[in-house]
């Protein structure tokens, strides 16, 4: 009696139908929209290196599957794989190996291109117009002298605040410098005092001044 085998290791990796580089790498976007600003992309080779490991695994796995005899022709007690299972497992393992190969190639190319773009980006940031043009041929730097105009100084306040703000002997009245004579002419006469009103007892003909009125 032969022992039939099913490759259980395939069920563990069947979910990983896409390479690491396709999933985890941030590829450079070209042309770079703003070349004089730091760009973001993945220059690390870790993901494509993992793709190489995955490729190796699935190639070896395909070889091991093909080396197993079919159960129809296997000897008594010999481990075997059914013909249909063997063909399907070999096809799946080969397809996954091809996927990881494509992912690894793409990942190494993307990392190398990212390094080139980051080098040009560093040159562009430090003032190299040629490097900026390589990152984006349609990018035009801001022309010199196109800075925003400086703010105008605040307008000086009109009029005066104190007498020292006025020239000569003029004085400040209502934020306007006037001469003392003009102020006296403009000042209205004081209102007449009501009869019997007083400020001190000397204002009273008779009696004393109490609460603003002359009282006897």
C-alpha cells in the first residue's frame, strides 16, 4: 500500500499571491509635481530580497512535487501524490514563483529609480535648476524679484494729542492746534449763577454759605 501525500505547505502560502515589492514598496511618481520639495519613495531593497527568497522556495517546492511518484505507479509503502493533485500543485507553485520573480525585478528597479530621483531632488532643493527640470520638465521656478511687496508703514496720526505737539504758543484743543486767543474767543461765556447761590460765605451779602446757598 502506498502512502498518499498532499503538500500542506501550499495551503499556508496560497494567500500570498502577490510579491512583497508590489505590496510594501512606495514607488516614485513621475514626473515629480513639486521637484524642490522632498519626495517620498522606497529605496530599500528588503522587499525585493524577500521576493527572491519566495521565488527560491516555490522553485524548490515545484522540484520536490515533481520528484514524487504518482500513486498509480508507486510501490507498496512508497509515498506518492495523486496525479491530479500533483499537476495542480506544480502549476500553482510555478505560478507563484513567476509572480515573485516579477515582483523582485520590479522592486529592484523601483528602488534604484527612487535613489536616482532622491539624488536629483536633493540637488534641486539646493538650487540646481537642471536637476529640477529632470524631475519635471514643465516645472518653472519662481522668477527673481517676484516676492510679495513689503507692507506699507502705518499712516501717521492726524492732529495733536498734547500741547507739546503744537508749534509755538499754540495749544491742543480737540486734536487741533489753536492759539490761546482763539481758544478764549471760542470758549462760551459761563452760565449765570442762580440768585442766592454761593461757593463760599464771602459770596453772600448776608448769612453764610451752606449747601451752595446763602442762609441767614
